[in-house]
């Protein structure tokens, strides 16, 4: 692995390259916070994919892309004298020191849960009006739900056992089924309650629901594309095949998992 000096040299090289791009490249010169935003989101999802696939080489590359974006934002900030990369680094360093009094102070903790509770309490003392204030509104609904439940649990608003949470799942599922039977306009709301309760249960059994669903999505894609390839081998269109015929290939794909 690289020494700390080599790591700093590499980071300095990136900053030099960003200076060059911003001063000489027409595309880079045009970029703003706003124009980079959707690209940063895309890079974050690509990193998430690499992590799910446990592809270490891709994780490294995607982290590089995100690091480039951070350097890019800091460069733009420096051009208007609002902030530079040192301000960014110092800001997070000060936050980490302040939020870890069990490392940099005399606070005692016994578990990771204690650390999370202290973290949320410190945020409220810093002026946050709500524990939920730090949950971005633009997060996908499932991720947002999971983070909201984590946040409130950190201050004690939580179920006592996973069994009680599962009972809530069953209760919400029955309420949803009742509304479906009536073809009620409450079906959507009740389905939302089912999802929320399931996400809560996933949290209790230490399963990230977003990761779980994405793994299933990827497996579905793999299996369905197997059906498409096999259909092509026998010169058939999927629209001309029966469900039973497609199921044969689907079950073959399952065995290849």
C-alpha cells in the first residue's frame, strides 16, 4: 500500500489536474454545481452497484470518480472565494472531532448504538430542530424510510423486539388485503404501510432492504435475459411463446444461480 506521503502526493496531483481542466478544457470550464449534480448522483449509484457486486477494482474506480467530483466542486467554490478543498476537509474534520467525544473527549460509550445516540443528540444541540432533519428529501422512498427509522430509533423511538415488528407487518398486510377486497381508494396508503413495516422488520434483522431488493432486481434481469437468449437460439420471439415455455427457461436460469 502507498505511504501517507504518497497518498498526499496523489491527491495533490488530482488537484493540479483539476486546475488544468478548469483552465483549459471547454467542457470542464462550462460546469457548475447544478450541471454536475445529476452526474454525481449517477456516479454514486455506480459505486453502489460495484459494492453490491463486491467488485473491488470497480469500487476503486468509482471512488476515484466521486473524488474527482469533490475536487471539482471545491475548485468551483474556490473561484468565487466561497470555499476551497482545504475548507471542505477542515469542515468534515471538525465535525468528526465534535461528533466523536468518546475519542476526542471524555465521553464513555459501550456500543455502536451509544455512538449513534450521541451523534443524534449532538446534532440537536447544534441547532437541528428535528432528528429527521438530516434525511434528504430527494432520497428514493425505500432508502428514506430506512434512514428515518434508523434516526428515530437512535433516540429511543423504536420497537422492543423483532417479533413485535413482524406482528405489525402481518397487521398491515391484512389491512391492505381488506382494502384490496373492497377495491378501496385506501389501497395505496395501506400498501405504503406494508412497505414501511417490512422495511422496519428488515432493519431489525440487520438486512438493508435497498440492497436486498437490488440484488433481487439483478437476479431477475439475469434470469429474464437467459430466457431471451434461449428463445433466440430456437428462433422464437417471446411474444410467440407461452408462459409455460418461458417458465422452462426460467427454471433453467434458476439452477445456474
